[in-house]
C-alpha cells in the first residue's frame, strides 16, 4: 500500500502507511523492505539528505556476511545501497553515489543472477537492476552518451515488460536520446514503453517531460504523437 501511494504521489498517506508497516514488521528483512520504500518516498518528496541518512543507517544495519548471505539478505542490503546512491548523485555527492552503487553491485554479483521472489516484486534485485540504476545516475549527471553505453549492455528482453525498473530505465534511454537530439529514436522508446505498460506510463511525469521536449519545436503532430499525448495526458 505504501508503495502504491508513493507511486501515485499521495505522499502524506504513504508516510503514514509505511510508518505503520515499519512498526509492525515481523523481522529485519521485512523492516528493510519497508525502509527501502520509505527512502524512495523521501526522495520523491525532495528530502535527499533524509534519504541518504535513512538508507545509510539501514544499509549498515542489514549488511550481511557475503559468504553466508541468503538471496533475501543480499537483496535487502543491495536495494538500500541503491537508494543511497540515487539520492547521493542527486545531492551532488558523486563519490558517495559511486561507492554505494559499487557495493550494490557486489551484492548483486554475489547473488549470481536476478532474484525475483514470488508475489513480491518490490524485493526483486540483481545485476540487471544495478546496471539500470547506474544508468539512471548517469542521466542525473547529464551524461547521455554514458546512459546509452550502459543500456547497450543490458539485455532488456530478459526482463518482464511490466517491470517498473525496466520501464523507468527506458525513460532514461529516451531522455538520453532527446539530449543527443535523436528525437525520432526517443519517441520510438516511449512508444515501446506505452505498448508494454500503458497504465504505468500514464502516471509518469518523467514521460510527459520527455515527450514535451520531443514535440516542443514541432508545428504539427503525427497521429502517433497525438495518441501518445492523449495517453500520457499531455496538453499541447
């Protein structure tokens, strides 16, 4: 519930739901999963320092002994490190961001592949997750060439089309294409996301911003572009 409320930008209600879930967590891995979403909420609220402090504290708390760690333990630790990294890069702390994403990759490599627990997509984690988040950091740093280079090494067809992380990554790819003035290619990427996850893309302000940049200098829109504008609720 807290994740869904955060996704739909109902931040106050999300805070209440996640705080209650943390109080009622049955063990430290359940607590870490809740904190992971709480850190995401803090970041969406613009509280980067709070996100960094929360994720750092809990990453230290749940850090496992790599040689004996379970997949669930590595996933919990890795996700907290990812949250720390993505907040740090946005807070102009590139060194801290790189340190955290490097440790997250250590956790992912130790897992040996993607971890997808049944009926709990929020705890899915692995090398591909880290690679996509590294590309996200590059986009925050305004390095579109780096985004595309990293994306080229990610086998996106191996991921579920409904994966939020996959589709969020594709928005970064589209944004990178726009930055490189590759507008047709950027639009093709947006159409791919729209086809794979039509309900998800309608809630994405990021998608509207990217598409707005694509059409900003056009006098007329194609039928596909008008369909996209209607789908993501962009006025033009």
